[in-house]
């Protein structure tokens, strides 16, 4: 069952928009837990894989196996990342930047995520 999305959530998640940099609630958020898809609730990222990149959006160097799908963005240059379950737009993945030993950065819109704290 999908969650009812606000107009702004729809703009980003359904219509592949982007929230303004440094505006999202999870950009400088580093509590322990799981980041889930705002639309369908699927677990996408673990907090242990989150890092501060300074890019203005939450960054992860790995996702939960099979949770995120990569596809060519409509601009033909970037790789878009979407929830593997519902297809909701998350952001883009970049490689070769050297931020972490995994050399991968999932640049994710906070508005596409919902955080669940570890109990």
C-alpha cells in the first residue's frame, strides 16, 4: 500500500524533481537506523552507509542489496536511482569521486526518504 504524498513529495518522487540543496531534513542527520522509501516503505539504506559529502543532499556509499534500481536518466548523462519496489525517484548515483573507499555516492532527496530509528 502506497502512502498519500504531498504535492512537493509527488513533484520529486513521481515526477523526478529535485529538492533544493541543503534544504532536506536528512542532509545533516546521522542517527542510527534505516532509511525507507517515502512512497512504499521499503528499506533502502542503512545509517552505517551514510556519509557527509557536502553536496547538499543525503549521501550513501551503499544501499540495501536489491532495494535500489539504477537506470539512465532522461538527460542521457547521469544514472538515476529509484526504489526497486515502487519505482519512486530517489536521486542519482555517482562513482569515482573518492569520498569513501567504496567510491560511490548515492545522492538522495530527503523528501524521498522516511527514517526509522533503531530500537
